[in-house]
C-alpha cells in the first residue's frame, strides 16, 4: 500500500491551533504525524479520498487560522528506508528497550523488544505508544488473556507477552500491520499472539482480562461498547491515541455509560493514555 505525505503549513499564532488541526486530521484517517519546521507532516493511505474533508476542515477553522499543504506519494518500497534513517532505540522506565534488528542488543533490560521498521506504525516512539507501555509495566499481566486493538507492529502485544500474559489476540484493519505483527512476533520468539485482520467485528466472542486500544478518539468512541461486552468483570482496559483536553473527558463519559470506571491517566506533550476498569 502506498501512503500520501501531506506537508502542512499553518498561518496562525497559537500552538494549540496545530493540535486542533492534527486532531481533525486523525478523525478522517491520517495516522502518523511528524513535526517539522514551520508545520508538520501527516501520512494517510493513498486509497483514502480526503479532499472534500480537507476543505471542510479548512472552512471549520477559517476564522481561527488558515493552512496550506503540499502532497506527494510515498511508495511502500521506500518506507523502510525512511524508518531506518529515523528509528533510534527507545528506553522506557529503565526497564524496556525497543530496538530494530540493525541495533545492538542490550539484554540487561528486563524487557527487550525488537521491532523492524515498516509501514506499520507503532515503534514506541510516538507519545501514545510510550504512555501505554509505561502503564502496562505498572500492571499485573501474569496469566491474563489480552486483546490488543489497532495493534500496528504488535509492539504492545509483544510487551504483554513479555509481562506474562497467557494469550494475546492482536487485531488491526490494515493488512500490512497484520503481517508486521506476525513478523515481529517471530523476531521476538513470541508464540502466544493470535493476529487477526479486521476491526471490532473481528473481536472473538470471549472474555478478556485486559484490553489495549491505542487508536484514535472517534474509533474508540465507536468501539467502546464492544470492548465493554468482551471485557471480564473487574478487567482492565487501556486507551490512548487522543489528547488529554478535551478528548479524555469525552472518552470517560462514553466509558462510564458502558460500565467502565476511570482509574488513572498519564500525559505527555498533551497526549493521554487512560486506564479504566469494568465495574461489577
């Protein structure tokens, strides 16, 4: 699958205006963002037709700020080179070390994860993935049955296995992510991850002790009820992929209506990851 890279330049005066634009872009299918001088780059599968939505977003914010953009196609065969040129090893909480195959191993870390860069997102470098990993390492996964929604490269599923989960179901709608999860599971010699390609309809009709969902606000809002159905009583669910303000309150209200109780959250650069429990 080819991706399209959009280079956005904003004409405004407030930092939060870029956050508003990024949030709106994530709602129409953009799934990765990179800050650059004078603006940011955003990436979306080339098959997505978003010109009309971009016009609507421009009209929505026209009284606050304006923006320009340039777009170009990023062929799939070139994406690995982009990742390799930018992918540095990642250390989280002095416990977890995330690296690619072309980096030196550091077995002294309690949890070492090997993720080969591909056009499947989730190397741990985005704030939301790192926040999820931090919260996971503070939670008991021993012998837990886990669901990882929007699994990307499979990094959270692999960490769940490292933390002692007995079995993990990892789901993503993108076939590249599905294949990447299989490849990275093999790289890490993890045998208890079941990868599935699909969305909420692919969730098995069974109970999970822990659910991981690092996607975006609108997809989460659409799927929270289904998560609540398959989460065991007193089970834990982690959400990320959204901003602390105003998204966390919106997510929390939906969770409360679905029988999920807010427990805590972490933030980094305005992004949030939150922990909820299914009430008995």
